[in-house]
């Protein structure tokens, strides 16, 4: 199966076949410290090559599904295994 990949000028490779939801779940898992999601949402949008508005929609969906919770301006993972189940295990960001 051929993957549609896009290489941006800042050396980030984006898989265009995955949904924003799947990509965001993977990004949240990789940027969590002690159940707290540590990445700025603007940075998430830039990293995933999606709009900030789409990031907000995905985060609201995760909040409604009770996979994460928001306390002030911070997000915490409530159900790590369900969040991981929503990801494609081949889609993780590597440095």
C-alpha cells in the first residue's frame, strides 16, 4: 500500500491518509508527562498540518468521549488505553 506523505520545509513528514483525530491522539500520547498533555494547541496544529480550529474540534470530541479532561488551560489523560486504541500504532512522531 502506498502512503501519501508530504515533506514540509521544517523536516516534518505528514501522512495525509490519517485523520486529524488519529494524528492528534498519537501526538497527545507522545507529549504527555504524568498524565498531563504538555504541548500548546497552536504547536499541535503546526506539527500536524491542520488548522487550529480542527485541533479544537478534536480536543472537544476527546473531552465529550471522556478520554481527556481540561483543568484551566491544561489537559489530562483520563483513559490512556482508549486513547491509544484510537491511534494507528504506525503513526507516531519521531525525533
